[in-house]
């Protein structure tokens, strides 16, 4: 039986730029930053959480250069298949923080059946939703 999801992955084109965006703009912390030879293992997480997100650069060892270029093209269009969702206790504060960072906003704050949220894209095209979620989703 599965017990939890401990790691997810999204594609980024520049791991240093991704590290800056996810830590300085969104407030995540670096969990791992290691050189594995053919790749850099860079993960981030919400402070205090155990689940991490791998900020993976398309290319070896997982992709040949032709495939990596196709992956980059899809991610840049917002069609890379990866997306992240975060919760916050201060949605309006996060909205101001990402606005000050000139982030690509794809949906302003809206009321949802489960709470309030907004949507942005990271510098590479990955979709991100940030929301305040009701404990009781019946509203």
C-alpha cells in the first residue's frame, strides 16, 4: 500500500533562476541541491513540510537533446503537464508579493467552492495555483 507522495517534479530551463523564483518569490526552501554527475538534484519544499518538488532540467540522463528541446517548447507554452498547488494563510499577502515580483498572472483572486485562489505561471511556463482553502469545503 502506498503511504504518501514524497516527491513531485516539474521541468525548469535554468535551475538557478528556478531556485531564486521558488525561494525568494514564493518563499519555499531548498531541501536538496546536489550534483549527481549527469544532473543536478535541486528540490524545494514549503518550510516545515517533508514533500519536495524536484526542479528538473530537461536533458541527460532522462532526455536526449531533441526530446529535451520538445519538452522545453511544451513547458514554455504552458502545456508541459506539470503544475503545482499551494495553500496559504494569507492569500492577499501572497497576491501582493507575487505582484511586486512581476509574475505572469493567469487568474486574479477568485472565490471558489473550496476557498479563494489565484493562478500564476513560473518563469518557464509551469502553472501554479495559490489559495486559502476552507477546512470545511462545504463552505
